[in-house]
């Protein structure tokens, strides 16, 4: 078969590293990449001399599945304090710098000046820059804003749409949806996703409100909806909510998402590091815990009467730092910790047949970590999208 020599770059990449965690430790040290996917893993791999192969040797690093951030305001969040408080968009470079290969874009409070169409355009722009980008249709409010005018059609017809979110509950900024509206929303997402062969996750923003996770507990107790259809995020917003999240995960076999709040120092009781540690101590299996950044969303402050009092813009620095600390302080070994920001996230999103593992046939989404777990290079579909200087 003739090889097309007019393609940009080589058809094959041979990556040689010190060790591989796939996420489990592997005997392999070489990864052969072909057309964006992993073609082989082993030692001393080679290809015929006349094949267009790029050899990348980085002998001092560990190769792991590229990280997945399931909650990113790629078009910018905010707006709670007026037009001057809209957060900026994120760039592909900011994503890849942290070792992240895949993001899921969300809309938040503002689905008026920012729409699902804006979000889709940004997602496709990130894809053009090499990031594996997806999105949730909808936003805080119920009924959700959509691309096609119908939630099921969005899921069935738009490949980038993985589910609906972030739908706000227990928050003064939510649309205060009734229980039957929440149930209808999740049911619609489930059917639309089934038509497209997707998971159709419903990603719920949980606020400070006294109802906490009660709407989701009722959903799983009173309907036939399976637990893997919903995931609450920001469950480390306050101590009572974190304890409730632990019970929710263990009672229903559900997954919960911890936010690495960018204004929450690593030694803070509600940091992602401490939140994951607490969930594990309360008996939540590691595979039921994920971490995300809320990157480029707003971190607004409100007074006792709910009036806007100021805002900061969230970043993704804490996501990497808190995850690194979990490994450095032996809360979880590297292979199990990787699931929090790769494999478990891929399963939650329904992407676990192509992402979250280094295995033959999977997307060649690979992060190279140094001995301190800092990303040195990030590959997405076999293309290097970040290389440290």
C-alpha cells in the first residue's frame, strides 16, 4: 500500500520514555503512535527504515494518560456583577500547559450574552488547535438553552455534546427547578444520549443552599434513572455538603466531583486535596471520585442578603497542585491517583473506550511527567500540544 508523503508530519511517532503508567505500571517504555492512536506498547520498538517515523526520546519522564478536565468555562464564566465581570476565554496553551488533553466546556450563570452556539464554536476552535474538546448543552437554568431547540436533538445530532450541564441546584442563582423538572431534564438527556450511543451525563452545579443533594437523592430513589447518569460537582463547597456527598456516593454507587477551587489554598480544609482525602476516609471508593477545575469560571462573593460583593477568575493551577499533593503525601499511589483526573473522568463522560488509558487502539493522549509530577510535554491524538522549555 502506498504511503501518502504529502501529509503534514510523519505518519508514525515512536515515543521512548523511562516508564509508563497506563494507569497501572507497565513493563513497556516505548509507545508507537499511528494516525493519532496508540498502535503498540513495548520495549525497543522499531519500524521499517523507509517508513516516515518521528523518534521522540525523553528518557527521564513517566508517560501517563493525558488529564481530562470535565468542567471548564472555555468561553469564560461570570457576569454576576454586571457586564464588567465577564470572565475571559481560556486558550489551548493554558489547557495543555497543565498536562490536560481533554476538556468539557460549560456555560454557567450567564446563558444570555453567552450561548450554546458560542460554546460550540469555542470547542471547535480548541479542537483546531489540537485540544480534545467537548461540551455540555444547557446552562444553570431549566429549561436549558440548546443548540437545536431540543435537548434530545442536541445530544443525538451534535457530536461534541456529551450531556447537559452545568444545571444549578441548591443555589440562589439557579432557576429553582421543581423536582419534576429535574426528573424530566435527566430523562430527556438519557434518551437523547441513547439515540447517539453516548452516556449523556447530567452535570449538576451544587450551591450553598440548604437542600444540598436532596433533589438528586430523590431522583435516584424515586425514578428508574441509573446513578451513573448524574454527577454533582462543587461537592466540597462546605463541610456539610462534603459529608452528604460521601453518603450520596456510597448509598447509590454514584460518582461525585470535587472542585479544585483556585482561591482555596492547599492546606485549606475544603481544598481538593483535603476533600478527596476526606471522601476516601468516609469509605467512598477512589473510582467514584473525580476532580475538575471550574477554570475560567467566576469565584463570586455575596453578602448575607445575596448581593454581589466581588469576584475572582478561577484557574487550573490548583487542580494540578492538589492532585500532585495526593501522590506526594501518599494519600493514593500514582496509578490510583491518575483515575481522579483521567480514567474515572473518562468513564463518567462515556469516553472510556478511547481515553483515560494508554492501550492499543486508544487515542494517543499522553502526558509526560517529570520526577516531581510536573507536565513536561502533552500529546493529544499523537500531536505534541505542549513542550516545556
